[in-house]
């Protein structure tokens, strides 16, 4: 009986001990952002400290001293393709993001050491991948929680920004997206489908490349089966860019007829506006 009582007491003690494990929020919450830029993806993983009424870089962190650029574990940034940061080449991969804050400028560094965490005294310059300076800017609003943002996104780059309190630091990331697309176009056109021809022609047009090539590709797409009104409209746009206004109007009218048949009002209006815009030029 005594042995049974002993077992019951131990079991209950284990249950109470387990129940007593209370979870509380982390002071600096973890965050992971994934952002597509061009044909690649950028991933940032970091922890986000709060100001909590303290004077930044005086009471918390220090100007002129290395910072893990976040809290807790090393802030990590991953590039799925080669990039340039402020004009400096960085190979695809995952890196630790560190910085030295300053009132006038910040020094930003990437390192291959992903386990340094906050032990900045052991920062090894030999493992450093890139280092550059950017201007410190002042924001008109106060950001309580440290924030890393990827914005101003274009086909070939984006702006990576660090924001905390009233401090803003931004650096440019550039990609060679055009080379990637052109290689795909060249490789794909050997056994090209209608959609690939249209995508290639549209890309040439959008990027202001060889308009004759753009016209060739879009026309090939339109000759392969029944063309759609948006494909025919693209041909009209390219013709207008080439100054072939009379033919552009004829093609736009065809797109208009197809759009009316499909009862797709946005392209009905777009073609009507196109015809009004170029009808005078076609008569000259």
C-alpha cells in the first residue's frame, strides 16, 4: 500500500509539474518574410525588438558599435540568385546581416557566419562577404518595432530598408533579370508554343528592345490558332511603336471586334481609345 501511495504521489507531482510550464510571449518576436523580385526570391528571418521608451543607440545598442541588426539569433538574408547590393556583387546563398549604426551613415555587412548571434566581439572579417555604407535618414513617424522591408520592387531590383524608431536605412538590391529572361527566350524558341512567342514579344515590347523582333514574335503567336483580343491588341501597340499607324488601326479594329464578341469591356474601351489616339496619324 505504501508503495502504491508513493507511486500516486510521484505521478501527481509529474502532472502538476507539467501543467506548471507556462508559455509567455518572447520580448522580441521572430519574423520571416519572403519576397519575389524579378525571377528570384529574397527571404529574411529575424527577431524584432521594441523601443520600449528607450533612447535608441544610446540606451539600447550604440552608435559606432556592431549590431546583429535584430535580436536573438543572427538575422539571416537569403538570395536565390546572384545579386548586387549597392553595386557590389553577392553570390546566391544565405548570409548573416550585421551593421554599425551611425548618426550620419550606417555600415552594413553580410557574413557567411550564421551562428554568431549577438556575440559581435567574435565577428570574423575573414568571413565577411560584402560591406558598404549607406546614409542614415530620419522618418517623420516613430516605428516602435524594428522592421525590415523589401519595397520599390521592379523587374530588376528592389530596396531593402531597416526601420526603427525614427531611423531609416535603405540599400539597393539589383538583379540581372533581363539576362535570365533573354536566355529563357532563346532556349524556348527552338520548339516554341503560341504562349512562348507571345511572352517573348510582350517582353521585348515592355522593355523597349528590338520592336521588329517583338512584332515578329507576337505575329507568330497570333498566326498559331485563333488569337485572343489581348494578343491582337499587343500587335497593334507594337505597330504603333514602329510608326506603322495605318496597319496598327486595322489590327486594333480586329482586337475590338474580338473583345466585343467576348463582351470584355476593358479591351473594348482600350481599343476604342487606341483608335481615337492614332486615327489622325494614320491619315498623314
